[in-house]
C-alpha cells in the first residue's frame, strides 16, 4: 500500500512578503503587476480572498473589487530561494520528491515506517519552525486523491487565515471521499467537460463513477475511460523525481497595444536572448522556434519554424522569430502579447574543446557575454540593434 503526501505552501508569495514586511499581516494585499500595466494577481492574502480576489485575476479588476488593496511587486528571486529551502527540508524525509511548482510537491513515503499522517505533521511543523511558512497537506494512497485532499482540507479551514490543513484519506476510502465532490474537482474536468457532464445529469464525482465506462467513452472518447478510473480514486502514477524540460519560452504583455514594427522587433530580440541564456544555463539546445502573438481582441496565434540542427544561439532564434513575425502579422495590426520559445530540446550539437577553431568564435563570444551578465546583470551587455 503506497503512502503519498501532497504538499502545498499556503499563499506562498504572500507568506514570504509578510515575513519581509510584517505590516502586511492581516490586510488585503496582492502580489503581482501594476493595474496600469495590465498586471495580474500572482497571489493574494486571505483578507483579499474574502472580497473575491483570486490568482490570475487582472490587477485592475482586483483594485475595483477592493479599492484599498495594497499591491506588492513580485520578488521571484527571493521566492525561488525560499522554495529551495522548503524542498531541502522535504528531502530530509524522503528522496522520492516530485516538485510540480515553486510551492507544491508530491512525496512518496511508502518506505518509511511511520504513518504518512505523522510524517505530514512533522514536515509541516519543521517548515513552520525553520522557515516560518504555513503549509497544507493531503495524505492518500495515490497522487490524484492526495492532491484533491489538500484542496478539500484548505477549503474546509476556518478562521480566514492560512489554512495549515492536513486532510487524510484512509486506504480503501478513496471513492467515498471523492463521491460528493463536484465534477470540477476531478483532474481532467474543465469547464467544457463539466458543462457536457451536467447535460448528462452528471454533477458529482460519484455520478461519474456510477456511469458506465462505455457511456463516458462514447461521449468523451479516451478521456471518458480515464474519468471513470479517476472517479473511483484509481491512480497508478509514480512520484517522478525528475522532469525533462520540453520547451523554454519568454512572453511580454504590453501595457498598451503595440503597432510599431521596430518595438516588436526589439522585443523579439530581447526575448530570444533571454531564451538563449536559459538554454545555455541548462545545457540545452532546440530545433523548433515558436512565436506567439495575441491581438487586441484577445485571439491568439502560434506559429513555428523547425531547423535541421539544434541551436542555443540568440541571433539564430531571433532571426527565425522575426521572420515568423513578418510572415504572420498583418501590416499595422496591433499586438497585445508577444512571445518567443524554443522546443525540441536536447544537448547542444557542439561542445567547446581545448582546440579553438574559427567555428568556435560565436560560442566564445556568447560565453563571455553570459559571464558578464551573470556578474553585472542582464543589461550589462546589449547589442546595438536592441537600443532605441
């Protein structure tokens, strides 16, 4: 019998910001971008949540809901460092850790003699004692039920503050635990699927479990069979301790829709440089360059071009992205969001050796630029073409 724990740091960004500025404790505040710059809410305090504010909400809408809302700029470097400290604590209890985001992870503690509930309590207390961060846990026999248990535990917490919840689903009670929950609580059920289920008079996870698998498969294809399995609390996935990076991208949402060709070109070059730097940090190269465009009416276009060789070169990525921009953007059409990405990742085609040849010149220049930027910041070295 497996023992799986799901850990979720409660309002992680907000908890970190309250440590940095205790005056934020108990007030309505949100971490994210400015409303005048089309910023969105990355996280918000529980006082803000009580008035209807939530993550991914446009900050302008959040301010309309709560005019006295305090806005705090994101400090991603600090959040990443705190996340590393949390994961270091978690690894003291088990090496089988699957980190699925900066503030969330699955743990497989099946090999430990203690009960999973006792271990969840110990981990929660250790994170609280050493890092002063709140956290919630779901305990079950698989990842699906453990994750849903965390959500249920947090939703049931009283007091309007950080939940610090621990929700346990005993072995054999997976299906009964899920049965009364709405269909949207189940992985794989989005708004459209939930709407179609409702048309079939299926409103709870228990309703899904009671519906013949063949009926679900008829209406939803392969996803129907998967839904039937999940609704009965069945999930055989392992806790994966490593993930392969499938793509690297960078996006920019403009404060004001952009029509200027030169500004769009400069943005593409800047994003290509950021993508290339991350590729090199992770010792990766990619064969497919993607361009993402969102127009003023919020419709989104994605186009790509594939090379016959892997690349981590900023100029090459920028050239392809710029060609996609020129090819697929109608003249004078305004752009709300633009993004550059690279996929088809693998090891770089070339590696530097002790033998310097003319073909190594670009690699040496790029490595030198990387070193300068790492020491003095990303703006330490810029191409003349990227300047106004």
